[in-house]
C-alpha cells in the first residue's frame, strides 16, 4: 500500500505569509496549484481521497479528483 500526502493550495493568509486557522477557501493561485497537481498525479492509480473538513482541503480534493 502506498500513501500520498498533499497539502491544500494557497489561501489568503498563505499569500500574506501568515499562519492562520480560519476556515478559508483557496485563492486563484491555490486553485491553479490544485489544477497543476491534478495533471501531475493523473497517472497514479489510487482508491480514495481523504481530507479534512476545512473548505480549503475539500476544494483542493475536489479539484484533484481524477476519475479513473
């Protein structure tokens, strides 16, 4: 079994170089990062995506989800 761990795309406080616990969504750059990641992992055969309930994590997971 292989486990791949990724981080969510950029959020507003990341852009300001600030750590924050707020439940914020991805920036335009964060969406682009997730789309680029989707292209990089599209050949990986995986069974499931598990993410935290935070908006940024769910949005990233939704973008990278590749239908096999």
